[in-house]
C-alpha cells in the first residue's frame, strides 16, 4: 500500500473467503485500465492519424497520476473502506469507458491517411483518459491496501505470484487482445474510428462485469486506516532525501531507463506507420513497417509481452542467485543493447513477420531481464536507513522511488515525438541506443556503492 506513513502494527480483519475468489479478478481489474491509458491510447491516436510529436507529448501527460498517487494515498487510508474505493473506482472507470466510446471523434479518412489529425480534435477524449488515469491510480492504492488487510501474511505470501500473474494477463489482454480486436474490426468495417469505439465498448463491458462480480466477491473491511499525522508525511520525505547516496540513487532511477523511455513511446507508431517517408513543414512522416493493427496486437501485444514476462521471471531467478551487485552489469547490457533491433528494423524495413516478431521478442525479453535490476535496486535503497532513523519507512520510501520511476519514463516521453519527426525513425532509434551511455554511467557508480 503506497502511503507515506510509518508502518505500524494494526489490528486487521481476516477475510475467511478464499483469496481465489477475488485476488485474480482484483489484479486483472488493476491492470486493464492502466494499459488502456498508457498503451492502447498510444495505438488509438496513432491509428487516428495524430502526428507523433503531439501523441507522444499528450499520452505522456496521462502518466502523471501514477507519478503523484502517493500524495493522495493517505486519503484512501482515512476515508471510507478499501472495498468502497475499489468498487467506486471500477464503476467510475467503466462509465468513463462508455463515455469514451460514445464521444470518440471521427476524423476524415484523408486526415488519417495523411497523419495530419490535430490532437485538439480529441480534447474530450484526453480529459476522459486523464480522469480514468486518476481513477486507476486510486484503484491501485485501494487494491493493494485491501490485499494487505483481507487475509493474513501467510496467505499474502502464497498469493503474491497469483496477483502478479493476473496483472500480467491484463497486460496481454490490454496490449494484445484489445488491439487485435480493433484490428479485426478495422478490416471488417473499413472504419478506423468505429473499430476503436467498439473496442472501447468491449473494455467497458469487461469493467462493468468485474465491478458487479466484486460487489459480491469482496467482503467488507472495517478498517479505514490509521489517522495520519503531518509529521509522518514530512518525516518520510526527510529520511528519504537525507539518506547517504540519495543523489546517486535518484540519478540511477531517472537515467537507467533513458533509452527505453524514448523507444517505448514510439515503438507502436513505428510498427503501423507507412513505409514511405514524406516531409511536411520540415518534419518527417512515415518510415515505419506498415503493419496491420491486428498483427501488432499479436506480435507486440501478445508474443512480445510473453517474452517480456519470461525475461522478468528469468531475471528474478538470476538476481536471486547471484545478487544485485554481481548481476548489475549484465542486466544493464540486457536492457539497452537489444534496442539495436529497432535500428535494423528501421533501416531494412523487412516485410517478413517472423523477422519482425523475432526482433520484437528479443528486445522485450532483454528489457524484462534488465528491468529486474532496476526494481531490485529500488527495494535495496528503500530499505537503507539513516544512522539516526528508528522508524521503518521502507514502504513509504519505496513509494517515493516509484514516483521517480514514473518520472524516468515521462521526461523522455515528452520529447520523443519531436525528436523522431525531426530526424526520422532510423536516426531516432540510433539516438535511443546512444542514450545507453547514461545507463552504463549510472550503473558504474551504483555498482561501486552497493555493498
């Protein structure tokens, strides 16, 4: 539970209903809106013909609630119950998906083909997405809190893998199944806006069904959370920013994934953009692989995600056996060097799906493997204490670390589209690869610091 409060022993109610009734659906429901906002929105705006600079900037703004969620997490602790917040946020997100469905603009086919649809046409869509993002971030807080109080610590440990698995299934559903559905609808209807309206409608139905199920499956919790004092909030920040090596830690959290922060924002547009490059008003448009939407859902959103998960699992096994210090260099290389496959894809523009799929899977596997070190370092730094620190603020400090993790993807995301349209995909991917220098630089200094 991401609160900036000192962790204390609290009397918690134990839910006598088996966690199998609610853990899988709760964490599936946690994942679906997250990937709707942060992945499907990128694909939607790309297919609607919004230029890369505008779609990259505005979809990056949608990530702000996850960067800021620690600031309002105490409200979830104090007011109402975790169950109330879960049901309310799921219902709100389902309603928002309905509103997205009925209000989605219909750009002209010529604007979509010319990739000249102004993002201003989607003002209401962006507003609905940002509200969905705040609801999703709030749901994350409540779901994690409910997980901690609804069953005992032994059961929590036993189901930690189950919750992660179903969150990842939501990733496959969001980035793979929904995008595949949109692609199939594009081909059958010939109407891109209509296909995405229907896809958002499917998402709304899924969220409504989960909400109704949770009304009966989640038992009420009587614990609203302890009354937090302002000194706890200030003390959590104070003890974090006075830790030894905090400046280096922040640099590591911001720069370790710099290359990926650039690449991930435009990998989907690259896969679907037309192959021919045209210049308009000094900006380059095209140079992609011109894949169909359903193929992207299959290669990137399904097979690619499975390799991402495999890399994360093997990374966890590897780092548990060798330790963070001895694993760090290999994982830094694994995170960054596979990005070269996008340089190859943008230069050769292959049409063979097995080549494209293999390249995407290789890059995703490397990212999953290398990202493990990043997560482990955040845990390592969160647990470090100052000499004068008596209270354990590790949970609060980890929440602060996750804020920097979100910021590490937001900062490059703001400029990624502008850079790409200035130099084209080929040189943009080279710039992303060269940003790996910062990854190895911060890895060098952190490696020396880790005991």
